[in-house]
């Protein structure tokens, strides 16, 4: 019985010693954990404060950017509306401009055609008159030459009255005089206006370009 009591006391003493050690370890770990928790709480507060600052700055920047975006969008809408109005006005004026340019081209074309036609008629008339005068001069000269020749023959006949009749012209003389009294016939196989136009086209355009219509470029061949 006494032995069991001693054993029980020894177990109690051992248990008390273990309880003291466990209590000491508990308080040591508790102090360590509290200190670590304190450090972590401080770090957490710093991170939360930094995050709060970042969120506030983000909200401020986003607010400024949103205001700037809204202002730019408003300016864009206004300018786009102005561009649309200008485009509509430009389309209307472009139609009028196209019509005016077509009328101007038609007017210039008509003026050029009138000038070319007038120049061609005048040029043709001058050439025809010049050819006609040259033809009349040649005809007058031939008539005059024949009259002078007749006068010479008459004077030669009056100077030699005893020789008898005037000798007949030889075949050679007939051949020479053949065709002198014939009229000149102009054969108009082609259109004279077309020939003149093709022949004097360069001169016509050169004379027309010497007096250009305002706003039109001279024609080069």
C-alpha cells in the first residue's frame, strides 16, 4: 500500500512538472503568436491604407479621364455634325459645279466650232478668190498674147502682099495650139471642205489658239 502511495506521489510530481513545462511553453508560444499577429496586423493596416490610396487615386484618375472622354466625345459630335452639314452643302454645290462645268464645256466647244467654221470658210473663200483671180489673169494674158500674135501676123501679111495666101499651120503647129481655147473644168470628186479642213487643220488651230477662249488650254497637234 505504501509502495502504491509513493508511486502515486511520484506520478503526481511528474505530472505537475509536465504541467509547468506545458504552461510555460504555452505562454511562450502565446507571446510569440501575439507579437507575430501584431506585426501582421500592422502590415495589413499598411497594405489596406496603401490599397485605399490606390483606389482613391484610381477613382480620381478615372473620373478625370471620364470627364476628358465626355468632353472629347462632345467636341467630336459637334465637329461630326459640322462635317455632315458641310458634306451635304458640298454635295449640293458639286451638282451645281458639274452642271456649270458641262455648260462651260459646251459653250467653249460651240465657240471653237464656230471659230473653226468661220476661219475655214474665210480661208476657203480667200483661196478660191485667189485661184479665181489667178485663173482670170492667166486667161486675160492668153487672150492678150493671142491678140498680139494676130496683130503681128496681120502686120507681117501687110508687109509681104505678093506672097499670096497665108500658109496653113502645120500639124505641129496645130498640136501646139490644141486646147488653148478650151475651158478649164474643175473636177470636184472629193468634198473640197473636207480637203481644206484636213490640209489646213494645223493653221486653223494655230490661228484659233492665237486668240484663246478664257479658261481653255490651247490645242497642240
